[in-house]
């Protein structure tokens, strides 16, 4: 089922399971909207449910910051339900999830964003057409990478992510933040054709998730380099380092999204990537 939502004069299209149809209007360098995107929902082992959200920043170059509040809110229960406040140009696939109780039923959570004076809203709700399987891809049994900010964990797997690491840095001084990854190295693409030269088993995409100042990455897409990890059973074990510089002091959250061979957005399968977040305390 597809539905069209008219929110504050902006037409937002939803697509079940494989993502979201969004308006096909010409993109701008800056000054355009950022649309919230409901990716779908999936159950946790304890019966609770994750509502998975992403976004689409239509600006080709403008990175947009929208603090939590009237212009960046999720209701009911908000305005803060763990959403990002920084939006990179383009599509941010499945960036965070909101956990709701098993008896959520026909209720809805609505994420509303106002950026550059333009407002969009999208509801998250439980419809069978929106049910996802982000932890295993049915065709070959591919699973998302496991990720950790320390060699021994704690480990995260799947798009619902979570804050699992902490680091410190100084304003203007490049800092190195490392993430360890493990993956089954199963190959999945939307056309099933294996390339002659295989891409890296896991690529980590680093983004600012929240924070008061500018964040600059020396390389925001980092292939994980193979490492040996004692006791690890995964086919691939690796480590990706980010060199990052902060412009202002304060508390930041960085998101590390680990993509396996399926690539950004899981090549339309909604599997298999993982989000892990690290909090960075930046001082002068």
C-alpha cells in the first residue's frame, strides 16, 4: 500500500518495506527542505517494536542543523525521541529507531521537521506492508555488521543503533576515533551480479548526529581494514579509524553506519547495515 501525506503543504510519499517515495523535484544547492522518512518497523526479541526512521535532505551541498524542539519533534512522547539534529545532503537511510511497546497497536508517532522554512511530517505506524527484516536478508541469509568502539565491545548490530561509546577531543585538534567491525561477508546486491573486483567487506560512513559546532572528517567513508581479533568467529573482522576535527566545545554525538556488500540502504532490501553512536566531549 502507498499513501500520500499532505503535511504543511509538502507532499510526502511513503513506500512500504523498501523505503520511501519522496518528491522528484529538482534539487537545490541550499535553501530546500529536509523530509523525515519512515522506513518501517520490526520486532525485538522481547516483543517490543522498533519504528525505523531516516531522512532526505534535498540540498546538494547544504548541511542542515535543526535542534530538537518545535522544528524537530516526534510526538507523542517527545519532542526528543533520539532523532538526529544534523542532516547531511542526500538520503540518510534508517538512521535511528524509536522503541515502542508490544501493544502499540494502531497508534502513531509523527516526526515533524522544519528546515529552511519548509515543514514536512511523516507518521510511523504498524502496517503489515511496512514490516521489515533488517537483521537478516532472506535470499542468502546476509546479516548486518557488528560494531563496537572498543575491541571487546559492547557490540551493536542493526539499524536501531544506540550510544555505545565515549571519547574526548579538543577544539581544532584532529582526533582519531576507532570502530571495530565483524561481518559474515555474505554477498548481496539488487542485481545479484558479483563484480570482478570486490568492494571492501565493510565501509563505515561517519556523520555528525548531534552537536553545537561544525564537524570535519578527513574521510567520512572509511573502508574497514582487516584485523585479527582473538576468539572472533566472523568471516571478516576489521577496524575503521576516523580523523575528526571539531569547531566548538560541547557534547557531540557521531554516528558510524557500517555498510556491508549490500551498500547504502541495503540495495533496497532494508538489510544489512548497522548504526553505532559515540559521544564526544570536546573542550578548548
